[in-house]
């Protein structure tokens, strides 16, 4: 089949590469416009564009998806199927173009975690399982008919970044299986059933650690926001990102929520009291500094029991 691929971030790259290496024809790639990045605001292409440039295929970067010129350009490719992985919400004027429809790969077991940040929210909410789903796109986001799903366990200490990479790899496999089944006319199609849940965009309010919460919930928040954008608190008036943490054996806190109750330079141990239980900080990043282990941090920064985070 002739395919147009639409995607922007790193999550989409394994799917793009898999299609390029398959028996199907990659007719074009649609991705976000180049944008300024970093302190110098140097213009960078999206991760998907960086890969697609090596394939010698047509690349489209529309600002407006309803732009008649863009619609004419992708229509003229005469693709059989559009494939979407981590892209923008498509209007019907676009997803209705190909004769075999438009499919989407989503990083959850739909209808659970519909929305922009399914990987993060699955971990934040303490799920022990997630997966990937392919659907036929329809007008209401993430509600289309299911094609294939694959389940994956979530490790107790797994971060969003680690889970992201596993889901991207598994998703590429499911995506190719889906495309092959559509080409052969054997693709299953069923309506989504069960209670849907949401995975909205991550906000700054969500990212700030509330030390009044139980240690287990704070740990899940930290895992779910690692490595980016990062759960944060404040120390000495500066933003302190907590990248990794683990529960201690203590079930009842011996200090007030947010209070540093133990500092051990030799072992690099930093323990903070929460609303229920204590939390040991394993990896952190002070504002303007690189990520470092708790031990590295203590070697270069003064911290003592009794100080407060938050």
C-alpha cells in the first residue's frame, strides 16, 4: 500500500522507520513546522523530520491542517492509507482523504487514557499495566474503532521515559501488523467499550510536589514526570526537580511533610517526610544544574536534617 505518515516527536520514529523498511511504499511524511529550541532559540526540525530527511521522501510541514494547498498536496499523493503517530488533531477534510481510511497509534489501552499524555498518567495513577492501540480515526479524538491492542506491564520503578521507549518499539510492531491486515482486508474493527479515562496535557500545577500527599503517590508522580518535564519542589528558593525516589520502610513519618529528616553524606541518603510515609530521594536536579545522584548533590551542596522542601 501507499502510505502517508504523520507524526512529530521521538515516539513516532520507530513506527516511521518500520513502515519505511516494510513492503509498503512511504509516499510522504507530514510533521510539525521547524521551531526555535533552547536558550539560543536556534530553529530545529522535529525528530520525525530529522529521520525523514534521510529517506528522500516528500515532507510537508503545514501550519494549518485545513489549508487548501496542503489538502491538495497530500491528496495528489494518492495514498491508500494515512498513518498517524503522535501528531495533531486531524480535521475530517484530511483524515477522510485516503480510500482505506486514516489510522492512529495511541500509547494506552483505549478507551483508557484518551488524550495527550497517556504514558505519564498511567504511571502517575499507579497503573501496573498499559499498552498500545491502533484505531481508525474519527472526528472525536481517540474514540475511533479499535483495530489491534498489545498489553505491556509497568515496572514498579519504571519511569515515563523508560516506558515511552518500550511502548514506541511495541507500537511500531503493532502498527505494521495493523497496516498489513488492512492491506489484506482482514483488519478487525470493533467499537470501544468500557469506562473511558482522560490523559490531559501536563500542567505546572501538577508538576509541583505536594508533600502532604502519601509517599507512594508522590513517588508515582516523580516516575510519571521523569525525565521530562520533571516533578519539582523548592529548596532555598530555587527549583529542585526530583527525578527518582523510593519508598522507605517507615510507614509513619517522623517529621512534618516536606521536612528533610535524614541526611547521610557517606551513603548519599536524603530522606523526606510526606503526609504518609517517608521518601528517599535518589536522583535530583537543581535549577541551572545537570541531573545528579543524591550523593553527588551532597558532595557539592549543604543540606541538613530539619530543612524544608516546598
